[in-house]
C-alpha cells in the first residue's frame, strides 16, 4: 500500500512539473504573439502618419513592456508551482 502511494505522489509531482512547463511556455508564446502584433500595428501606424512616429513609438514600447510584464508574472507563477 505504501509503495502505491509513493508512486502516486511521484506521478502527481511529475504532472505538476509538466503543467508548470506548459504554462511557462504558453505565457512566453502569448507574449511573443502580443509584442509581434503591437510592433506590426505600430509600423503600420508610422507608415500612415510619419509625423506622429515619436508618439507611436513611445506608446508601442510602453505597451510591449506591459505585455512582457504579464508574461513574466505567468512564468513566476509557474516557477512557484514547481517549488511550493
């Protein structure tokens, strides 16, 4: 009985590690797609209004930083799942 429980706990631990890895990967992929869309829209906006390039670039950098911050929180939560 004890042997079965130890195998079960090892399987649950392995599943938690796999879930944390998948979660961190999805957070990184989502951030990459988001930053790509932000960059694409910013380039299109600068092409349409070159005189507003400075404002558009500043807003693009700020928004990209916020998206990366959310992704960083996702990765931190996944790392906490591994160790807690």
